[in-house]
């Protein structure tokens, strides 16, 4: 039974499901998904406000409102 064998991973997965139960695993995956969404939201909020070389902060939303092309 090698480390890369399919049967090795099937047995490991079966033991993990028996120990933790499928409900606990789905809860953990849901928490991971919420964390990823919160991280992406934080990155998006950080990108919405940029600092130009002059040091003044420009809000992207206000630039889009003033831009006649967009």
C-alpha cells in the first residue's frame, strides 16, 4: 500500500468522515467559504480607494460619476 495508492486515500477519507462526520466537514467548508468571501470583499474595498503620487486620496466611485465616457 503505497502513499500514492488510490486505496490509501479512500481509507484515509473514510476514517476522516467517520471521525468528524459529514455534518462537521460541511460546516468547516462553509466557514472556509465565508472566510474567502470576506477576504475578497476586503481586497475589493481596498482597491476602491487609491492614493495617487500627490498624496491625495481619490474615490473610484466619484471619478466614475464625473467621467462622461463611463
